[in-house]
C-alpha cells in the first residue's frame, strides 16, 4: 500500500500568512490526520530545503569518520539525558548511530569540531524545527477547541527539546536483522522528522505496517504519547502513532528529528476535554514517565509488551457489578 495514505499538508497559511478560512482548513486537516493516523507530512513548513539537506549531509560526513574520531564526541556523562555521539546498536535494539543535541542553553551539549559547520548547522536546524513544532502545537490547540495559546502556555519551556541526527547502516547480508528501530510510540508531544529519500519508516495501522513514503521537501510529523496523553492531555482524541524503522537493504539511511517535550509537567487529561467524558488516563509526572522510558532503552531493552508506555497510566473502564 502506498505511504501516501498519510496526508501531505501545506501549512503556508501559518508560515507565510493566510486568511482565517485557509487557516481553519489547515487546522481541520491536521487535526483529522492526528485523530485518524497520528502522522502526516507538512510542506511549506518554514524550514528551508538547504537547511534540511545540509543537516543530512553533515551527518553523512560525520558518520563516515573512523570510530576513534567519533568517540571523541561521546556524551560527557552517563546521565539519561545526554548530548553527543552514541552508537545505539551497542546499548539498545536500535541499529543506528546518532548525534544528539538538546536546547542550546541546556549546559551539557557536545558539539563536534568536524565537519566544520556541523555545530552551527545543528543549532540552526534545531531552531527552525522548534519554530515549526510550536506552530503545529498551536494548530492542535485550536483543533481541540482549547483557549488560544493554552497548550503553548502549558508546554512553555523549551529546555527539554532535543534533536538527533541518525544514521542507519544498510544490512549487509540477507539474513541480517533489518529492523532499525523496533515498534514504539514516541515520548514526545510531537516529533518532526527529517527523512532522506531512502524510506524505511513504517506505521502500524489497521493491523498492518504501512510505509511512510518520504516526500521531497516535506517534513514528517507524528504525535507522541503525551499528546495521546493529550489522549492523556487530549483524553484520547489524538492518536500517538505506532511506528518502526526498517533498514532498506543495500542503502544507508539518514534522518533527524526535533522533539518537543517539557519534563517538569504533571500530565493528565485537560479539564476542558473531560467535561462531558470520563478521563481515560490518571495523572502522572512526565519526568518519571520519561526516565522509565529511557531506562527501558538503555538498561533493560524492552519489547513492545514490556515497555513502559502511556498505557501504564490508562484508566480501565470500570466493570459494573451485577
Ligand atoms: O529514523 C526515523 O525515521 C524514526 C526514528 C524513530 O522513530 C525514533 O527514534 O523514535
Ligand atoms: Fe519514534
């Protein structure tokens, strides 16, 4: 089945200016895509093509360096929140290497000397992706009928945002495991993904895996658990998408993404969305949830069945006693 089942949405009314009707149409299209699929692609998103291309190219160059050079830029500490170069295949089921930065003010960012310009480029891409994420968060705010700016104010600190550049090695022999990232849902409010043209991202919907075909110039956006948490926050109205990455045989794959999360928050279905319906999730600390997820990844690689997810906080429907 074609990956084009997931809509490609032009958000220029928000990035380049548009009238109220055009904006309303975008809000409806994005909201419906999030409610149905939890994933869509955006064009005219305000991130210049050359910024995206450069980001992918820098990671291509960096990942080709010898291990000795790359390991100079490992995270400075063993903390679960980290920045720098990590060969994920050594610590998790993920068959990829990555370079991660967090908000420029976080105080623990690691930036490589080489290739020259990588640092500036990561910071530029980070700032562009953050801006687009805030725009999309605002669109979802309006789709859910929340007061203007409510989500932005709720999720008001950018210090936990992060961005990783990924490199997936092409499987070398036909028997090699081809999964790059196992089936999961993101712990972000939303994820904005830069995909190169290789493909490999797949979404689980209606009992089958559907490829998300990369579209030239588009960014892929997906909803994460906390927004489902907007299913916690949204009390179930927006879908946190189940996805994985399959490593295309014979082709290295490069991607990158910006996260949008705030760690210090107490999460629960927003009161405005539980007036006429019972909350589907109990409240929890977002920090505790995130730490458990990171531990799953780093210390005790989990399976989809054992992973700590938003469902750990789901309120089961009460059984009526007869
Ligand atoms: O590389 C990708 O396309 C997606 C990676 C991903 O889903 C993740 O790391 O959470
Ligand atoms: Fe993901």
